[in-house]
C-alpha cells in the first residue's frame, strides 16, 4: 500500500508538467508558424507586385512616329505636334511629354496628360505649346505612369 | 508515449515550416522565371526591330493622282507596314495626313502599288514627303519632288533650210543625289518665232522620273520660209526658276547647210568618247526588200593611259522602229548583240552587252577592254529595209564604261525612201567593203601617210542621180595635206587651211550618178604631227548628196549623208635599237650547239659504242642521227627541234639493229679550263615513246684521267611523252664543278646516253638532244 501511494503522486506531477510544457511549446510553435506564414505571404505579395510591375515596365515601348513643328499658329511657331505609337506588348499610360533643351537639359515645355492611355499598337497625338525657333534641336521625352522614359531628338525646320 | 507525441508535434511544425518556405521559394523562382522569359522575349523583339530594314524605292502618281509606292524589304525578317504619313511640303501651311496600312512584305520582297487605294491624293505640282511606319516601330521616308536637281539637254539642228522640218528633242535627267522621284514630268518647248508643233509632242508626259532616269520629249516644227535665227527654250512643268536650256537654230537658205559636220573631235582627243562611223542617213534604201546593208560603226576612243572597260553599247531611236526585228550581219565582236523592242511605241534598240558575249561559252560577262591610248571598234551591218516611212529621227549611241556613261547623238535628217549612203575608211582599196574601218593604228610620228576614204551607195535598188560630195576635217596638228595623185572619178578638190591650222578637204564625184551597190575610193596624204607620246586624233569625214528633191516634199531639198569619225593614233619614235650582243669570248664560252649548222656539229664528236660513229642523216640506225622534223619511227622520238618546227636536233636512232644497253655519247672537242673558271652545261632532252627509257648523264674527263659522272642523270623512268603524243623538250642544267674535282686546266665534257637493259620495244628509244650551251664563269 505504501509503495502504491508514493508511485501515484510522482506520475501525476510529471504528466501535468509534461502537459504544461507541451501546451507551451505548441502555443509558441503555432505562433511562430503563423507569424512566419503571414510574413511570407506579405513578402510573396510584394514580390509578385514588384515583378509584375517590372515586367510590365520592361514590355513598355513607345516610338515617336511623327513630329512636326506647326509654324502657322498665333503667335507663330507655337506648337509642336507629337504622335506616339505604342509598339510594346502592354498597355501604358503617358503621364507627361516634355520638350527639353538637349544642351542644357532644361525643361522648355511640359504637357501633363490625364488621358494618356495607349493600348498596344495604338497611337496618341498631342500638342506641346512652345515657341520654337527654327533650325534648333529639341529633345522630346515621354514619361509613363510606370516611370518609363522614352526620348527622341528632332530639329525644327 | 510522451516521447512519441512530442515528436509528432515537432514533425507537424517542421512540415508546416518547410512547406511555407518551399512555397515562398517556388513563387520566387516562378517570378524570376517569368522575368527571365520576359527579358528574353523583349531581347528577341529588340533584335527583330534592329533586323528590320525597309526602303521606299520609288513613288509615282497614278492617273488619279494617288500615290503609288514601292517598298523593298531589305531585312532578313518579314515586316508589316501599319501607317503612312504624307506631308505636302508645297502647301501653305504645310499639311500632314496619315492613313493606316496593313501591308505585309516578306524578306527580299518588293511590294508595289502601295497606297494606290488610299483616300490621300496628291497635287502633281507639289512636293511631298512620305513616311511609312512598321509594326515594330521602324520608319522609312521618301521625298517626291517637283523641283529637284535636274539636267536639261536640248538637241536642235544647228542649221536648217527654210520650210524644212525642225526636229527638237528635250532630254530631262533626274540627277539628284538623294533618293527621289519627279512626279508626272511634262516637257515644255517654247520658241521666239511663234512656231507651233506640227504634231503632238511625243510623249506628252512621263509618269515618275526616278534617280538617273531620262525623260525624252520630241517636237516637230516647220522652219519659216525666210532666213533667220530661232531660239528654242526647253523646260518642264513645275521646274524651278532658271531650270531651262536655250539653243538657236539658224534657218539659212545655203544649199549645203546640213553638210557641215558637227564632230567635236577637231583637236587632239583628251577624253574617252564615242566615235560614230558609217551611220547612214537615211536608213531605208531598199524599202520592201532588197539585200543592201548599211554599215554602223561605233568606236570607243581612249586617250587615257589606263584601260577602259566597256560593259554595254547601244544604238537606239525613239522613232521609226529602225532597230526593231532587224537582222544584223558582219558583227564585230561576233557575240553579244541583240535587238530590243521595249514596247515603248516606236522606240527600238540594237544592243551589245558584255554579259551576252558568250564566246567562249559559258557567258562570263567579261567587259570588252579598250587599252590605254587606243581605239576599239564595234561594227555591224543592218539591212536597209526597216520598212517604216518615218526616217527622220535621232539615233542615240550610248555606252556604259568604267569611265562612266557615254552618249553621242546622230540625227537622221532625211525622210522618205532614198538611196542609202555609207562612208568609212579602208587599208585595202581593192576590197574596201570587206575591210572597212574607222581607225588608223600606229601612224609614225612626223611621217607622211596615205589615208583612203570609201563612199558607198549601199542600196541595191536605187541610184544616186547627181554628184556626191565628200568633206574631211583634219585636225590642226597635221600638215602637208594633199589629194593622192592620179586618182580618177573625183573633181573640184579644194583643200582649205583654216585660221587654227586645221584643214578642210572638199571634193565632188566627177560622174553625175552614183549607181546602186557601188563605191568610190578617195585617197589623200597627210603628215602626222611630231609627238613625244601616243596621241589620238579624229578625222571627221562626211559625205552628202545635196541635190535631191522630190515633188511630194514641200520643204525643199533633202540631203542624204553619212558620217565617219575616223580615229588616228600617232605614235612617237620607238626606242633606239639595242646594241648588238658582244662577240662570244671563246675562252669563257658560251659554246653553243643548236644542230642547225655544220660548224656546231663539227665541234662535237658523236660516238655509238655498238653501232656507227659520227652524226648521220635521219634514219641511220644504231647511230647519232640529225633531223629537223619527226623521226622515221612512228610516234616516237622528237617531232622537231627545240626551237620550233622545223628545227635541227640530234637523236639516237633506235631502230633495229639497235639493242638493249647500247650506249651513245657526244663529246665537246674543245677542252675547258676549269682551273680559272667554273663551267655549266645546259641542254634540252626529248624522250617520247612508251618504252623510251634512255638515261642521260653528263660526264667530264680531267686531263685524261677518265670519264666521271657530274650531277644527276636524267630519264630512265619511262617516256616523258607517251607514244604518239606531242613531243616536249625539257631543259637540263648541270654545274660541272659539282664533282668537286673539276679544277683541271684541260677538262673535257660529254653527254652519255645509255639504252635500257630490258624493254619490249627497243625502237622506242629515239632520244633527242638540242640547244646545248656550255658557259664559263671566272673564278
């Protein structure tokens, strides 16, 4: 009898202790796993977004199909007409077109667009108002909402 | 039990963690793969974009003033044109139009008629810039001008008779250096005599004149009845100000007005050019048949010191179909000629092309060469029955050469059917028709030379019924001009010295008729100029028949004529003759033996060890024999000496009783001093015959010490030339000092021939020796 009592007490304490430890470890494990999964999911989402953004940016391609300087304006020589062509494989949104002095790099005129969307193979024509001088080189720079820059240089007639 | 539970829980955590990490890594890898794929695709598109290469080759306007564009895909990938931009540079303000295209062009393909179905139209007098855009974003531009760099040429006769027809030709060339086309060009011809064309200008306009193309317009006027000067002004619709050419026609009642030569070769030739010779005027002497032929000669004169390559040469005429379906004979060169019907109305062409000259076959396209300071002739004879009543026309003589394109124009000024006149030069006055030429080569500087002109009525059914005149213009550097004495059939010889020292000969035929299919020769003498370098001149020679008129003509007399621009090449005195060779030094040689004279042969001793000694006549068996042509034995032995045919040589006559292992030697009787000189022997051997295995060996004998071999032996391996083949003489050279002992002052040399020890046909061993030279060099 005596022997039986002593044996019963010892087993209960061990089990309780084991249960507590097991529960604590499980709780910590669940927390750590959940935290890491959440963290991974966030990184995964960011990764996908970044890659998608860069992929689309990579596939953006715009050419300046036709640029002509309009001399018959009032005041004269006040308009530069620019036609762009989206020859890339993704749609894009032109946010602004700038006329830049190629020597000094200063921005001479800007046309900010709110409706510059271009689906693939489409063209976009716009005017940049600037009093240009004859026989002068100008850089034309178009910027998209993905921050792609497309540039060409033209010489006025 | 407890241990197992914790293990399971740990394993679950581990699996969850690993799967999460794996999912993250997998997604990252997929994203990277997508990025890589996208970069590859992007690079491929960029490369395609760079490869794309298109060019707008021509742009013309259609009858409805639509643009007609031809685009050439020069790149290695197909392309799609998606848009056309058209800028009217002449409008004010400048207008811009665009229209979508959908034109696919394969690599290397040239797509035509692009833009003809678009709504964009053009004003023919405006200049346009056209720009096409491809699907990949590349562009190509073209400028369509109305006022670009052009060259206008105006051809009018210098003189015409009153009431005569005046044929005026305008040639407009697009000589712009940029890729361009003049749209719908229309020639304009004005004059200050209020003359109106008797016929509609031909053609009325030309659609699109591309770079380097010509547009030719012709007008016909009738000269007024009174003398005077008429100024013609040639231009074209839309020409810029100042783009015109003016020339004056002298209307003169002088009867021989058209006889004056228009040759430009009045002085020493200084540029590459065309010589016209023998072109008849008119060209129809045998309407409806007949066998007469007119002689058409073209020469390329090249006074430069470098050769000129000639790739093509053409005679063409926009009127009369003169060269259509004709049947040329007597062509020189024989190959390369053809006639073309370009389906351009009456335009016809007689063409010689180097690419068509297939002698020898296959066609190599090798251009014909005109060496520096020379003249090369092209000659052809055409039947006089071209069958069209329009015989007044220009004949364009053109040649494409390495010095550029050459052009000369000869105008037929007589119409209707008429005897056909020809004129040319000859070196054989007994048969000039088969020995006609228009060049004189190698006239010595300062030497007096006779020149022979032949005038021919090449028609075989019409006579000339009045006197015929002949004029010769001789450049100023020639002197002492005289008609040849004693020639008959010519009257009224007039030789005039012009102020610039050139001369003019005019002479008429004595007879008042010139029968069909006959000719007359006229000879004159002239002293050539003294020159220090080759110099080329031209005798401009004309014949004409000025007294013909027919009732149907209201324009007065017509003149039949012919021109011959004969080239004369004067050469400077040659270099002084070389001094005679020094007499041979018998102490040094050379000692020669060519088997052509007794002196040679007596200087040698010929021995046949098993037969008869001495040099015997050809066919003397088992001995040395002398011959000048083929040996009596069929197909073996020499056919002639080394120096030609006939030429002397010696050989071993191997006919029976000659036998295997026979030996023959020929010894030079003179002893050589090898103590002060080294000696060399050269000779030629001939070994013809399948079983000819003779071995030749040079030997020396120093002061009677015995014969020793020097150098290598020759032959022995079998006939160099098979039985019946063409014989070959092979040069052998042996340095007599090769033995190392050839130093004695009394040295003899010989050639030893040894027959083979075993062959089937001993008689094949006719072995030839010729042209032996023994030369000494002082030590």
